C-alpha cells in the first residue's frame, strides 16, 4: 500500500513539474546552408564581398569575389550588423540618420556602417539574420544585390504581419 502512494505521489509531482516550466518563445534560425545559399545568390548577381549574420549577430559566412579589395570584408560585415541591429536596410537608415541631427553621432560607433548594402532578413514577421554586400560598385548596387539574394531564398527585407 505504501508503495502505491509513493508511486502515485511521484507521478503527480513529475507531471506538475512539466507544467511549471517556463513558456519560452521559439525562433526561426538562419542556418549555415541558407547562409551559403544567400552568399552564392548574391555573388551570382554582382561582384563584391558578402557577409551573412544570424539573428544573434554571429558571422555565418563571408565570401569575397575575385579582385575585390580586402577592406570590403569588414565593410560587408559591418553593413550586415547595422541592418540586423536596426532592422532596417542600411541605405534607408543612412538617409534617415543624415536628416536627423540627433543621429549625427551614429557614424562614430565602430560597429555601424551608414552605407547602402546591408539588409535585415525576415521570415514572416521574425528577424532571422542579415546580409551585407560591399564592393559591387556603390551602396545602391550593393543593396540591389542583397535584395535579389534574399528574394532567391524566400526571405524578406521587411517584416510581414
């Protein structure tokens, strides 16, 4: 009889602990396979350096096209980081910063680069990472290259609702 009560108490206690756990959100993750697809898609549309970051700002892939200057490696990573942290394409963010006197100091932050070519990457409404392109001939070309790459893998540069 005592064993029955012990087993029943243990079962009740274990089932209650299952329900007592925190309800944590699940997030989509940008994986290495998709990051490589993004980089390859970008380099199929333009010549430059491409960097892909995951949702936490961790570098997944950097590829530098033939003949592209080495300074573009850091530029592509910083563009991707800027797009990720602001959830805004960097060309648009740079335009907004130039027109807002309170944002004048943003260009003093080492991590940010206020040039076109970085785009946030969304899966539906969820930010999953960012893509930065540098060295393809200017901010507008870099951005167009990044947008085409995002579209090629069914990611968006804006959150959808």
